[in-house]
């Protein structure tokens, strides 16, 4: 061991000559299945530093990414990323190591955890956590391997090396100078396998793969390398017209563009995955609309939108595979402004302002920024070493403390193509200069539109009002054309790394070995801003996969055109050596800019909805096959930093006649008559041929051909007769085709028509889109009112599974059947199959299944359910989900060193009779528990929740958990974790020791309660509710809040700053309070309700608004069995006299026909259903009355156009709007009715307020 004294020698270098890169990793293949990674540490130094009056030792090392566990030593680590085979896991073993131990005079600098940009770093103290003082090395593992992840078409993993490990008790730093690891493929079940690679390789992704993976090998022999990805546009009907010019322009430019229209408020996560699986060429997704229009998953402490995660379409990891952008708009006018900006930026560049850059930055971050940089140092390095050597010549700097909003305004109006911001921020402003929404709205920069990389908190929080990003993009005649801004409070370091990578990729790559900074080297650039954002985020998360990096990745949102090509210099003038186009011959030309050939210029030709494109070679040459008919053809040529060629050229005819296709329309009158080609449908094609030649075309015949496996041509020949010069002849049902039942949705079919006349022939091409139904399991919920009503399946319970099937396709599905199965020996499914009826395109339907868990089911048993879907014409779908059976009602995690509350919680639970577990460390699987109670304690014997623990609790809540957490410092004094913002608690101050009497709040479930307080009483945080939460307990004197409850809908929380164990039983008891807590958490079973139904003699209709306590049909009808003749449902019968029962169980969401020998009263005991929605299929339905009140027929159906008629069962009253007959005024509770509708619909019964 070496003794290192820093008292006199402040800095010790371990190499005489420092290198820019102080470590290296090498990768070597040993065989087809084995490889070796060698890590060598070349240089580092230690520095004595005084922080807050305490002397520490700091490690200075080229890899400035460090561990972030608050209170533990701050230790640099490095990583290497390895590409994997699609279906093999990788294991590792450490072959050898070399290390030296150093005894330090002063402890290592403790990490302050994740510091966010809404915090002042100078106010956050350096404190060594007591739990870090263990006689062992931290981190515990020398190497960690990440679970395999997938980046579009490449599967990989990351090895993390921890060359610095620290024993805080002995103050020994162990430094590894060499680590050799062997990697071996194994035959275990692959984790996150790459099952369906696209088989295509995209220009936008190649450099990312090379930069990330040390062993990536480019498929240079692959014929399709260098393709451009397709664009998927998702909009609502409101903005469909406004977005169309954008779609038209992108198609004209050379992109394949697909459009999907969704209902406002749709979470499009599953839609994007489904569309990507059908078309893996999709690389860009353009969302159109505000948060209310198009949604994604939410996350982070702020429960904010995570648009980038919509790009995770391959595998189960957090690495986006495709780029997501958003035109955030709450009106079609906002869409039009942004679309016009994007089109004009690409199509009509002008001016000499593009080579100017703006940097706006704070003067904070010394020592804590990425690479230790202050914010303004960071942006200066970006300009001096990246932008300036590239194309930029002017740098406007607006830095603290002298920078002002006016300086920002002046720089923008002078013209600049890029703004790099790094500093504090808010929802409507930049912290540095205070430049805000109002300032943006006053800009007059016209078409001099910058794109912006913004490192700041909340600039992109578009889900809660008009944010800063939206102001820039929605500004007419100014503002910005594109930006990336965060929906949450950003951590300090990760977005700085991301901003580095954005600029690296924009400027053609960056070498960190020879330039300032540390990071992953890149050698090639990108010009599409969505690709730059995607590449940069992936590189950032690859370098360090901490929770703060993940949060940054998830919430850094692209606003604007995801496929926008950036401009960074005055546009060069494009010229073409040829613009002549002759029908039937390839279009060939050479593209030049300022006289020099241009590589990768995109050349596109289009005519009447037919689009072809190609990229130029190294020599600027391009050859595009030409099947255009004589006439106008649009030519569009675009290239990076060049003007755009947008002109109409002529496709010249040859001599004589020239007969080409003019128009094709679909005639499906004898199909479903929706004007489109659907799976299993036979349609006619109405075809128009035009003679664009110079002579009469005589005796024209036409032949249709198609090589598509899903299309059969039933009639492929038609006679058109003579066609005069410039004349058109149309033949209705000229051809007849049939789409196979197995035709995929959105399947593009290419057809050829060859027209012949007196020995001459002309070939035309056209395409049709064939559509199909795409059925998939969508979601499930569990209702268990006959058990403990916790919305979960527990041992011995019978529960109702509500399973939603959605048609993600563009054609209707008929006679949909869902079948639920499980191979678990503990599970019984008494009703395995449900008839979902018809499900229209884009619609969904919900049906119920009855599932029982054996009483012997072990606690925490993971049960897999398989869900299979069938429909007419061979349509199938599948789904799989897991359910934890036997959740333990309560888990108590006692982190309090004094153990004040946990024993008292145990006592209270025992009095109530609720089973529980008590632990002192976080278990591996929190999903085994219905609720969790976390006791953190009070200073100075408290536990500080770590970022990892906070993330685990946040994930638990996002899965529908119930969480109680108490701690004296956790709400205000300590740094928040991912879970804190989910409590709806506002920390108001770090209080003192003045808890006296804790009292309940009027109007809440604690009303009237009072507890003298006799627990730990130091620095008790003062808290208040926010965001819809409720204050439930407060200190009596002085008055301040100590407990807050929050019902988020999908999860529930209670947070307290006092200790449960400090409450003294008096007029109220802790057991009574615990019972209130558990009732709020819905862990106590509800009381049974009763419905009495009078059934007359003969035929009638019957239903129940309750879920029966026992839903077996024999049990439900036992009270009237002696009077019952027969019961009929929509799908079965119960005929006890003949021992026939094809119904099985009573479903509350169905109506029944019943025949009685004599009148009787049926009493049903049960619970209210979870919702009052009813799905009706096309045609006749027997519907129940989901209400304990009579319901007005007019109120329920008046606004539904699909309704035809409602009739009584065995009665003569009807509700028949078309015939204006209204004798049926109300639907009576307990009865059932016949309803006929023209299409599938959903109705929702009103709440019943009758006592």
C-alpha cells in the first residue's frame, strides 16, 4: 500500500506527460463466441480540496462521469459498449487485474447526488452519509454488465468498469490500472432478443452504431445501405388539413410519408409500435397537436410527458430506435405557422446569416458541470472547437452576469442559425437574461430562424400551459424553426453531455482524444435535426446510464419538424447538367454546387402521386428509372447547405401515340362499399387511359399485372378502343382483383398496366393501399369486490378480468372472439372465451373473464396469462400479461435507525387483522405488495432516500401501487428523488423541534382525530399539498402541515413529516388512523350491496347493476329456480329442466331474456361495477340497465346517430327516433332491453344519486 500525503504536495501526477485520454479499452475476438476486453488506466491525479470548511481528496481523471449516490464517495467510472448477436446472451469473467492501494490523508469528496438545474449548487452541502462508512469497498462490484438493449437494428450491452473503489472506514483508495475481461456467448434464454431486424440499414443510424459499439462492423456489402427512413405523421381530425402541406412537401422532397389520424387524447405508444412493426423503414414520427391532442407515457418526478420514449419500438429497453418530433398546437393555425416555417426553411433559403451562432449561458457549475466546466466555458468550447472549425464565423455571446434579454433579442434579429443555451430555466423563460415568452412574441426576425439546443429546466413543459418551446415555434414571422427542450427539471451534467453530442454530430464528428472534453468520439455528421437529437441522446445515455441520464433522455422533447434538414452557412447554388426527361428512359444528371459535385444530394421526381428518388454518388451523379407519362413532372433537389431546386420539367413523348394511365378508382359496391381495398374483398377498378402522344391510338387493349402475393387478378384484360390525341377513355370495372384474407394492413400493392396498340406498348404503374384489421390485446383491469377489493387477484379469490381488445388496423373486424388461458396450476378460468362482436377500425371493445386463484397459491406467485384473438377471414391476434397473485397487503420498509414507527405500524395492523412483512432493506420485487410503508426517520438518525430507491418506488407507483412514506427531512431538506413529486407535497421549510399535537383536517378522512406527539422531534419539514393533493394532518401549534394524501387515479400516496410511532393513543388511536389509511388505499373490502328484482310471469328482460358475490349462474338464480323455465343471453342459454347451461356465469354488462312459470323476487348481493360503460356491437343487442335508478332513454341515446330502435322484451313500448315513436320513455333498473345499432358504439350510463 502507498501512503499518499496531500498536506504538502497538493497534486500528484501518475504519469509525467498527461494525455487528453487517460485510459483506453481494446476489444479482441478470441473465437466466434468468445472475446476479450482490456481496460488500462494510464493517468489520473489526486487533489486536496477544501469544501465547506472540510478537507477532502478529489480524483481528477479524464472520464468525468462519476458515481452519484448521495453521501458516498464520488468515483469516476468508464464504460465500453459491445454489439451482440440478436439471440445470444453474453456472460463475463474477470481474467486478471492489477491494482494499487493508496492510504489517503483526507476522505474522498462525497457525492451530493443528482443536482438539478432548478437548484443552487452553492446551497447543497457536502456530507458523508453514515451508511457509506462500512469496512468494504464501494462500489461493491468491479464490473457491471447492463441488460441487453436494442438500437433499431443492433443489439448491444454495456460493460461498466469501476477502476476506483474506496473503503471509507480505512480511507483506502484502490486503483485498478489493468482489468482484463473475457466475454462468452451462452445458451440461456435471451434477454431482450432482437427478433425481427428490419434487414435495412439507414444513413442516419450507421455512424451512431460505429460510435457506440467498439466492435460494430458495418454491413458494407448490403445492397440497401444508405437508405433514408420513412416519416409517420400522427394527427387528429382537427389538424388533418393543416398538416397536409407538410406531408406533400416531404413527399415531393423524396420521403415516404404515412399518415395516421387518431382520436384526441390518444396515447400513441402502441400505435407507433404497431406501425413500425408493419414498416421498419419508419425512422421519423411527427406528432401534430398539444398534450390534450396526442399523448405519450409520463414520467420523472414531475409526471411529465416522455415523447422520446415513443421511439422505443424494438425490444424492452430504454434506448430510442426512431426519432420523435412534435408540432405542439392547440389550433390548426398553430400547425400552419409551424408547417410554413419548416417548408420555407428547407425550400426557400435566403440571406447570409446562417454562419452565425448564439451562446447564452450562466456563470454557474464550476467543478460540477460535465468535464468540470462552468456553463459559459461549456458553450465557448462548443463554439471554438466545434462550430467555428466547421462553417461558423460569428459568435454572439450572452453570458452572466452582464447578459440581458435585449442582447438575446438583438443577436436573434441580426440573424443566427443556431442557439446553444446552458443555464437555469423555467416553463416560460431562460434563467440567464430572463428571456421569456413575451420576449419571443416581440421578435421580428422573420425568416432568420434559428434551431435551439437548450439545457434548462422545464422549457418544454407543454403539458401544463403554453411553454417556452411552444412560444418559439408558434411565433409567426419570427421565433425559431426547431428546438429541443425538457419537460422536467433537468439534472446538471447529463444534458451538457447531450448538448456536446448534438453539436458533435451537427459538425461532422469530434475527437475527444485531441480536443477539450471527454466523451465518445464521432467521425461522421448528420444534417437532419431529428437524427441529430436521436443520435445525441443515445450517445449521452450510453456514456452514463444513471437514473439522471435516463430522465434526461426520456423528457428532452423535440419541438418542430423531426425531419428538418439544418442549415449552417450561406446556401450554395445547385446546378444540374441535365433536366431533360423522356418517357420510358432513366433520368440522369450530375448535381453540382458552386461548380463542384455534390454527394448525397436527394433528387426526387413526382407526377400524379407517383414518387421516385435517389441520392447522388461521390461524383454527384444520379440515375432514376422513369415510368412517367408525357406531361409535367416535378423535380426537387435538396442538399445540405445548398439552395433547393424546385421546378417543373416535361416528360417528353416519343413519336406516334403514347397511351398511359390517367386515373384509377376502386369500386367495392359489392364489398363493404367504403371505397378502399380491404382484406378478403373483391373489387373492381375503374380505369382511365390517356393518349399523350402525337397520333391516334387504335384498338387499345390493356393488361393488368401484379406480382404481389396477396393479390389475385380475376379479370386482367380490357378493350379500350380508339383513343384520340390528348383524349381520355374510361372503362368502369375494367379489371377485377381480390385481396387475400391474410393481406397485411397498410400494404402497398404495385400494379402494372400495359396498353397496346398496333404493335406498340406502353407500361404505366400505380399503387393501391390494401387494408386489414389488426387485433391485439390492449390492456386489462381486475375487479375483485368479492375479495378484498384491492384491484388485484389474491389467493382464494375469484375476480373479474376486464380485457380490452383494440383494432389497430384500418379495416373492421367481424365476430371477434377472445380466449384467455394460463398454464398455472393455481389458476382456474371458469369463462375462458368471450365474444367481442365486431370491432371497427381504430375502435376497442372490453369483455369480462372470471378467474379464480387457489387458496394454496404462494404469496407473490407470478402468473402468465395468454390471450388469443380470432375473427372472421382468419384475422388473429395475441397478447400476454403477467399478474402477481397473492400480494402481501402491507410491506413495511424500516430505514429509521431508531426504529420508532415500524413496530407501532405492526401493532396497528395486527389489531385490524391485516397481514404484513417487515424488512430493513429494499426487497428485489416491490410488485409482491399491495401497499408499502417506508419509515425514513428523523434527523440525526434518519435515512436519506437514494436516487435508486426513489426510482424503484416511482416505478412501483406507476404500476398502480399504494405508498406511505414518512421522514423528517425528506420533503424539504434532502434532495428529491423520482418518487417525491408523485406525492403532491410542497416542502415549505426545514422546521424545528416544535411538534405538539397532531390533528385531523375537516372534510377529510382524518376529521375529528387528535394525537399528542411524543416522538423524535428535530428539524421537522413543514409541508403543504399541491397539484390536487389533500392536507390530512397538521401540527396544532404552531400550525403547519405534517401529512398529505394524494389520489392520482392510478396510484395513491400518503406522505408525512412526523413519525407514526410518535403519535400517542388518546381520543384517537393509531389503529383507527391506520384503518383510515388502509381504507384510502382501498385495502379494506367494501360492504355488500343488495338489489331486489321483481320478475313477472312469462317472458321479460332482466339485468343487474351489481357484480354478484358469486357469479355462477346456478347460484345467482337459485332463489327463483323453482319458478324459472329458461334464461337466454346474447350467446347462450340456461335451461335447468334440461340440464343445459351454456351461459356459465352472470355478467353485469349483459342483459338476459327470462321466462318464469310464476312471478318471483330475485335478490342479488354484490358490488358496484368499476365503470358504467357498455359496448354495443352492430345489429341487435340485449342490454342491461347499469343503474339503481331508472334511466331516460332520450338522455342515454339522444346524441347517438347509430341508434335505430329500442324495444321492451315481451312488451310493446319502443324508442324509435326515425319513426318519431317515443312510447318507451325510460329504461327501468333490473330490466333488460333490445337495442339495434348500425355500427359498434359505446354508451355510458349516468350516475344514480338516489339513496
